[in-house]
């Protein structure tokens, strides 16, 4: 429940929708420009989604995630296994299946108690109700979502066929991703031929449409190199993990990936309004149509992915753990605890004491309590059980159709191919933040 009465009119404030189309960050506005709007409590703040590249968001705690216990990680891993079962969202309401899944959890290799197993079933039932409506489910903190049904098979097969037109038959022109073991390659590259400050051109009096994209090639004025923003990554964690003498600048004054403009039209769908960088607007027009169709199919998933970034109600721990606790040791064992020796330093004594505790103390493992949703969309309120242990908070989620239909969207399109074989069927990549801050890439699909 909201602690204070929320002003919904403020939440729907869309003054940014009237922003000039030709005054953009890096051209007519500072490179680090960010629009502002009032939140549900009437407080005006930056209206951009938080970024792990931004010290301001780091300092405010907007990109923090709770540290999970090993037991909670075991719960999440088990839930992910269950979500891979065909029609799990239906089977989870079958009492016989519930008992089967709970027994498998407690008797398997994972450290899962009865309380944890019951939480798993309750959380999956909650997520199943959301999945039945949205075809999307979120499991991990960090705004990671999945869907097994958002792209129809016909669209997937069409994409597989049309993508052959983007294949480069000359090996030297296949843009393999560095470090991806020659498995990952770009069909539509995100950073190839970007906007380059001081070289690229811009039309200052019009927005060219998809049909006239080629007519204006080479026209316009050169975009000057923008002024320095002054924002750098100065937090201690970054300096520890990198060379402290390197000043990292999240905003690039050299380049920016080129987005395409998208419009929400009267048919209730999003359409590409300008050309997609590195996708020919005439030769590959069929691919444009498929990208549009895919984009509209995944709107619910993007909504689910972005909502936790705006709501900040979803990053909680299933198992609260604030301090380490241990079972008491017998008096005869405690009497043999190490004592400080003459001329022994404090650090040496602490090390011996820690070793002794590791051998003689047994930690009390934290356990789950009764499941409680962290935040609930308004349409679900009448579906919740009446015996919840505490009141729940109502989320006002992101709705791209509602929130951006007047202003439109800018989308950076990238299409990847990952080559797997029966002999090498896996692909792994390191976690990283995509692009720079003036690229603005929060979601992927």
C-alpha cells in the first residue's frame, strides 16, 4: 500500500512529449542532458531509467541489488528449472504436482528446506497469474525476464528465412564479436558506422522518413564535438577493479550508436519512422516489417523488464539475513578458545581466532518465511489470497504504449547470430554494460 496518497496526474506527466525533435543531447543540448518529470508523490527528478554507468544512480542506490544467500540462490535455480517444464504455469496449481515438486526440492542436491520449498510453490503460483496475462515472467533480480510464447513460431521461421539476406558470404565480412570464440556475429551491427562527432551530418529542419532515407544521404551540417560533461566514474569500486590512474568517462565525445525513430500509430502498433542503421531501407524492407512485428510482440516483456527500474520495489531478498549467527558451543570447547600470545599482533591473533571458529562453530542457516509479493499490479489485487502476512504495495508499471505514444521511442537495433553445434552446444558471455551513457540501451531481447 502507498504510505502517502499518490498524485496519479503527476505520474502521467508527459511534458517531455513536446520536446523539440532537433534539440538533442550532444546537439543543441548538453551531452549529459536528462529530462525531468514529477513522480507519483509530486517530486521532480530525472525521468531516465537508472544506469550502472552513472555515479549519481550508484550513489543514490538505484542500481544496487541485495546480496543473496546461498540458500536463496538454490531456490532461484530450482524455480528456473521448474519454469522450463512445459505449461508450468498450469501445473503449479495441481496439489499433486505441488507435493512432487516440494519433495524433489528437499530431496535433491540443493540445500532447500520445507519453508523454502513452500515459498517456491507460492511464488510460482503468483508468477503464473502474471504469466497467464502477460506471457512474461521475471525471476532474477536485475530486471531479467523470459517468455516462451511472445514470438509466434511463424514469425521466428520468417526471421530465420529473411535473415539469410543479411548473411555475408565472404568470411572477412562476417562481424564476429571479439572474445566470443567465433560463435557470435552481427547481422545488423549496433556500433558499425555510428554517429561520429565532428564528421557525421544532421538535418536541422526535418526528420527524414524511411521512404526518403536515401534521398538525403550526405546532406546537412556537421555535428560539432560536444563539450565535456564533467561526469566520470569516480566511485571506489571502479578504481579498485581498474587502474586508478585512468579516468573513465561514461559519456563519449567521439561517437554514439545511431537509433531509429519509432511512432505509435492509430492502429495501436509501433512502426519504424526512420531507417535502421546498417539495414538498407529498400533492399531489406521485408526485414523492417519483421523487426516491427517482433518489436510489437515483445512490448509486454519490455514493460516487465523496465518496471523494476522505475518502481524500485522488486529488488528484495527472499531470505533476509542481516548478521551471522552460530549455534552455541559446549563450555569445554569454549574454554579452549585461543588467547593472545605475548608479542603477537592483533591481526595474527584474529587470524588464529577465525580459524578456530571455523573448526568449532556451526552457522545457523537462514530460512524462508511465508511468501509475500513485493509489488503487485493493480489488476491483480482482487486475485490475492486474504491471508497474506502483510499489506502489499501497488506498482504503477511501465507501459510503453501509454507512456511514450505521444513522444515516440528511439530504438537501437542489433540482430545477432550465435552458431552452435551438437559438439559445442553452449554459449557463454561475460556480464557487461552495453554501450556508453549517451547510447541509452536499457533492455535487450
